[in-house]
């Protein structure tokens, strides 16, 4: 997959079959759209081109910036889309100038000028241009003039994608990782930089990697203890482990932390990036009467994690 981040440096696409969207999550619903993209591109011997935006358009056109919680960072989206076999991913800088293109300018000066599309695949409710004035009907009305075909993603699939995205976020916020993963079609994952903590875990026999999440828009699941796989960014080997998200009520309970105990692992990895794949929810946080009780429970958590993983 070729990744393009500058409109002025795009190649001359061969019969570009394009679709447009944020594709946050790249979940099972989105994959139906990608399958349609592949089928059409194969039928016309063209190239698949997926157009997405960065930052998220709502950061520019909406005042509800704090409400944005994304299933994927841009880098994660790239990683997932590459696995889907897309030919070209075009990341369009979403600026105020871009947001203020009229619907007609969006079609003529953006889609046609830069992509010369053979086919455009979008949903029936696709909106674009200043004040979201453009729609599927407008795209269709311009098709003959600019020589492209237009394909409609069914209303049901568009609704399924929207519902799935909302359900995934809801499942994650309630620590329901099993159902979230079913809708995603893969284990939910995130990355964090390993930072220094209070190093209490090693005194208990369970040293942990404390993670700092760099992207504030990335959604983090609800508090609890999870069975996970973990790997260092750039490496292939997945380690088994368990993770705690929460306030460590037995120890201090003052701030929310993310800690990963990696099994059969003894390396100093401070300042490195750890990627965590969440497999199963084990239990909620609990406050124990003593550290001995906590250690006993951690042993049970490890055994259960190993059984699951």
C-alpha cells in the first residue's frame, strides 16, 4: 500500500476506484465497503484509492473537540488498511480552507482534479463541502460531465457501520472487550510509551510496564484487569501478559494508570513503545486488605490469563 500525504505529489492513478471516509476502527462493517472497492477495481483493472482525513474533520468544523474519542490513531488506521490490501491511502490534511470548499469545488477542484476517478463509491448519506451541502445526488448529477461512475453503499450497510462504531465504543467504555473484538474483527489494541512508575509491582513479584498514551483522542477501555498480548513496536514477537487499567485501590488510588505485566520477560524497556492487544476481561478492580491478598489474586489472574491466551 502506498501512503500519500500531499495532494500535490499524487501519482497519476490508473482508473482510480475511490471511496472516502474516516474508517475509524476499520471494523467488520468497513470491510464490506473495502470488499466492494476491491471488486470494482478488479472488474475494471483499476487501482483502489481510499481517501481519509487528518485531523478528524470534527476538530475543524465542530466545537465539540473534547468529545472526540477514536478507535484508531492515524498510524493504527494505516496499519489496519495495509492488511486489507488497499493500493493507495491518501491522507488529506483537513484544514479550515479545505472545509470551506463549496460542494461543487469539492467535486471539481478536489476529487476530479487530483484523482480523475473512474468510479466513486460512497454511502447514500455521504455529505461534503461547506456546511455539508454536497451529497450523493450532487455527485451523481456531475458523473456524466466528468466521466466517472458512481456506486452507492447501501443504506443498511451505512447504518450498520454507524451502529457498530457506536457499539464498539460503548463496549470498550464498559470493559466489554469480547463483544468489542467481535465487531472489530480483531483484538482492540493501543500503544503507549513505557515510563517510570513507582516500581511497586516488582516488589510484589509482578513487575509492570507503566504506559503513557500519547494521543489524547485514542479511546481507552474501562477500568479492570485484562488478559493481553504485548509487543514492542517494530518487533514481531507477541508476549503473553495481563494488564490493569485503573486506580490501584490497594496501593494508592489517586490517579488512573495503565500497567502491563509481561510474562517471561526481563528487559529494561523505558522510553520504548509497547503495543497492547486486549483479549479478555478478567475482573474489576478490587481493594485488598493486605499486599499478601493482592499477591495471591495476581497469581490467580496470571493463571487465568495463561489459560485464555
